[in-house]
């Protein structure tokens, strides 16, 4: 375990993971066992055999050597993380900025390095804890933030549903 402050231990797919007290710096590689509070996992289509991990402390890419590298330029809390089925280099998410608040519906076109808000959600900025893309129509997205919200235009606008 690294010299980072640890707050809790959890298991994820049989791996022992530690919730870090401080995030790794941009580009820093840390032991995979030190990456925790994972909100989402996706295959990295730009790096075969590697995974992207959306965490409470930024986005990481696994490395074959048992390490994970921080790839997001910030230490935001990324939730509702999923790649677009039509364009797997387009990543979709929500969450909280490191300084607090909600990020709304956000996208990354550079593999998770930078993110921009596409829309705030149905009213105020959301933090979708779960987000999915319809298999029937990939322009249709569903997000969970207190209630189910739906977008029928790739996340540009949202309405409360159901």
C-alpha cells in the first residue's frame, strides 16, 4: 500500500481496494489496489486490454503491470460513467467537482482527460448516480437523480420521467 491516507477498505471483483484520502496527481501511476470508490468501469478502446475506472478521485486507466494511471486532469467524483455505444471514444458521465456541487450531464471526447457539461439535467445541475443508453435508440439516455430523467437528444435536454 502506498503512503496515502486510507479511510476504508472494500472489495471489488475480488481485488482489495483502498479508499484514498488524497487523489493521485495527473499522469501518476499508483498500485491498482490503491484505486477505490469506483463508480464505473469501461473498456478503453484506445488501449486494448486496459480498463477505464471512474472513481471518487478522477478517472484512471489500468496498466498491465498492476498499476493504474490517473488520466483525468482533475480529481472530480465521476459517476454514471459509460461509453457511448455508437462512439466508444465518447465517454458520458455525471458527478461532483472536487470543490463540491453537481456537474450535470458531462462528456469527454479525449478518453476522459477533460470533460465538459452538455446540459445541467431536467432542472438544476444533476449528479446522475446511474446513467444508461437505450439499446433501441442510442440518442435516448436515462439518468437517476432522485427520479428517473430521460433525454431523447443525446443529453442536450432532459425531462423527469415516470
